[in-house]
């Protein structure tokens, strides 16, 4: 279940980007970032970068995470940041992933599900990433 959750977070991060303020002058590669500059970190771009994730970057492949997050990211800690990282990471990360595991476990114990034929895949970023037309699923009792 962890692999499925991580791959879902990679493809559809809760937020598409975060903005951070540079505290003191810093060097990023060949760039020098002055103090107090605001920098946008495009999480969705990082999670869809073929150099980090391979040519199948747009495919849902939970097995990417079979050896853990570090191995999946080729030990690049900034390649997978669905809840940001460092001291400003989301305080709700553990709660959100635990809640997801509990909800999925409860649903999958009682139902199998398929997408409705009417489902249209349209992720839409408002403040958080949401399905533009909702998620139409058909539940089948086990």
C-alpha cells in the first residue's frame, strides 16, 4: 500500500508548488540567490522529470518504490517532496498518509471498485490538486 500511496503522491501531489524565501545568500548550481528572494519550487515538475524518474515518468508504476523512497529517487532527496521538505514540511504528512491507509483498508475489505465509464481524468490545481469533475467510481460488494 505504501508504494501505491507514494506513486499517487508523485503523480498527483497535494500542491503543485511551494514558495520559500531565501534566508541568506546561497549558491544553487551556477546561480547565486540573494537573501530575501522568494523562490518557487515546482513540485509537480520535479515529480514529472524524466531525468529523475525515467522515460516512463507519466505512468502509474508503484513498483518504483519497491526498494524505498531513497532508491526510487536515486538518493536525490529533493526529487520526491509531496509535502515539501525540511523544517517547513507539512505537519499533516503523517496524519494524511495514515488516514489514507485506514480509509483504503476499510474500503478494500468490503468492496472492489472500478472507474465509472463516465469518469473523465482532469486533475485541476486550485489551492490543492483536485479532480475537476470529481471521481466517479463503481463499488462492488465483495
